C-alpha cells in the first residue's frame, strides 16, 4: 500500500511520482540526514539488499527513546550492540542492562571473517574489529561487577511505596516514618534501619514521639513490615546500603573521547524482577533529579538499553507503570534516551510505548491465533508503508528488521526493511577471568567494592534499647533486693525465741536467784569487814 499524497502540494506530488517510479529510492531519501547519524544497515527491497541505500538514525533524536523488538533468535541483542558501539564512537555514554550475560563482549574486538565478513560485504560496511571502553556493574554485588547500591533515604518514601505496592494511606504513613527519622537524625541506610524505625514507632516507648506530627497505626506498620520482609529475599538487602553509588558515573567518557559503556551484569538476578524494577526506578529518578534541563541536543548525554524489558513490566503495579511512564516522558528534556529491548511491542505498556519515537522491529512469529493477533496489532502501529508488513515481518531473516525513526525535524521516516550491520566487537560474553580482571582494574572498584555498615538508625535504636533494658534490669534488681531485705527483716521480728539451755534454766530459776542473793550478802559482808578492819563476831 503506497502512502497517500496531496495533489495540491507539488512536493508531495513529486514524492508520489518518485515513489511510484522507484519506491526504494523514496524510502532511502527519507534517511538522507545532514547531521551526525548512526548507520544501521542497507535497505532491503523486493528481496534484494541495496548497499548504496543506507538506513540511518540521527544522533539528535536518540533522546526520543526507542524500541528494539523481535522473536527469540532474530538478532535483537546484536542490534543493541551495534547501536551502543556507534554511540560510544560518537562520544555518547551508554548504559546496558545485560540480563542474559551475553553483552560483555562489547569490550573486546570481534572475530573477523566468516559470516561477519559476508554481512559487512552485503551491506557495504567497512568492518574493523574493535573493542569499546566498558565498565561492569552488579546490583549490590550480586554477581560479577562493581556493586551499585543506594541508601533507603536517597530512595525516598514515594519510590519505596511504589516498590512495596502500598496504598495511599500506607504511603502517607511511610512518608511520616521518613520525616521522623530525618528529624531525629536516624539515618535510613539499609532495610534493617527502616524496619527498626517502624517497629520503634509502634512500641510503647515510641508512640508518644508521634503525637506532635501524627500517628501510625499498628495495622499499617504491620503491612509495611510484611512488605519489607517479602522484598528482602529479592536481593534488596544487598542493593540498599553504602557506599552509595553516584549515578553521574554513568555519564563518563573514556580518555580517548569515546563514550563509556556501562554494562550492568544481571544474570544472577534475572529471577528477581522486583529488584531490577527497583533499580530502574531509582536510577532514572536520580538522574532526572540531578541533571539540568537541556532540551534537544546535537547528541544525547546518555542512552539506556534495557534488555528483556518484559521483566520490568510483568506483574508491575499501576503505581510503578505510572512512574515509568512519567519518567520516560520527562527525562527526554534532560538529554537522556531510553531504549526497551523485548520480544513484542505488547510487552511494553501502551502509555510507555507511545513515548518511543524510534523502532527497530525484528521478525515476529505467527504460529498461534494469539501470535497472529499480536502481528496485526504490531502492523497497525507503523506508519503507512510501501511494504506488506504482515508478510514482511514474518519473513525477515536473522539480523534483518523493519525500521522507522524520527527524522531531524521530528517526523517519522518511511518504513524501511533493513539488513543490519554487524557489530565490530565480540558477539558473545568475555570469559569469566577477563571479566573479573576488568572489574578489579576499574578506578571505581576500590571506592564501591566493600560494603560499609556504619552506625545508623538500627544501631542507634538498638543501643538506646539496650541501655534502657539495662537500666530497667538494674532497677528491677534493686527493687527485688530491697523487697528481699524487707522480707528478711519482717521474718526476723516475728520468729519464736529459742528454748533455753539447761544451764540457762538453772540460772534463771527462783531458787538459784535466792541462793545467789544469800551468798552475795554473806560474801559482801565478809569482804566489807576485811576491807574496813573489823573482826568477825564470835559467839
């Protein structure tokens, strides 16, 4: 089906005549940009590859975001690698989320010859084996790479509420908890800090602390604590902590001026989508908050590629989807581009998909009624085309795709079937030893490698509770001792007197006392006489 033209418009009429005479020439003309552009490949028309008609994407529109989609095995990852290489060559930093662990080869030169040489010859590519400057990262040190961590305080209550899927009331309560921690100097570094503050505020000692600023119900605190407990096994314990990663590190260039490619190694966490989603939300939000408004630039400041993007959105909460949609829409003005790489466009929510201006659609399969329905839906999302897109999309070979991008004036280019260029770096992972050596050779490794668990909210609250418990135990022990002493005193006063001994009974008897007085009197007289010189009277 040919694109309609307006007969009243001479330019449109001329374009229509050109398209009718040579549709391939008309399509190629839509990609003849004047500014710097990335070379995607050569035009395919009527089953023939045309190396003199190159399909390109302007560097200036890559902050308008994009989608790379296609069935498994159609070459999506190689397309990602091809675009990332050229961005780096143009001095644009790149961030790659490597879910499967097969993008690390971008740091090493590719293998010449074979199919690579054939592809280069077919598309008119001057191929040269080239490795690109790369840094490798991991989420919280799970797997190989420089650990990327964030503090709970930096993450903030709004994002945390979305990750924990809290309702509005619970989100407000979480905001109150963060406010209390800030006002009391209780640093929320990791999840145990947040749990400690929540538990303290619903304790008998902590409840009075909230009287002046609001309240936190026990039920709401229980919901938050349960959500945190469920979140931790997803890898959150490793991600939240210090040293906190500075996201500006992702905007660096290499000493030779090429953009640094930051590869986030995620094979160890591909079964933890909530952690991946958490990282994405934090990263985009942090960059959005830190970077100034720049509008449209000649080249973007940074371009993100999120492979296996369906993992971000499967089972995602409404709040998360709203956050991603808003961030993708607004971050363009900061000079940041975001590309989602996934199997079908339906993996990406419609509101997010609507923000994506550049598309590279690899082959789709139509083996089931659902596949056929998805194919028709995909075709309807493309501009009108000279191709039969339903037939084309199911017949594309590996490394071929249907392309449409935004032109330099912001209008969509004609749909172009394209045989894509071959990446110049290694198409596969580097070996584990080389990856480990690259990680440890990074200047960032000493700064971020070792976790730091300094005294924060958990330690401070625990220490205060220990002091309070010690004082309470000491007071209780003193009270018990005093009670025991009083009990012993009472027992002593009320105890019966012991039975006197035989000697005591004799001495105490009346007869003994009378005899003692008699003896005493007589003895006294004898002594008195002796003392005063008087003699005894004789009878």
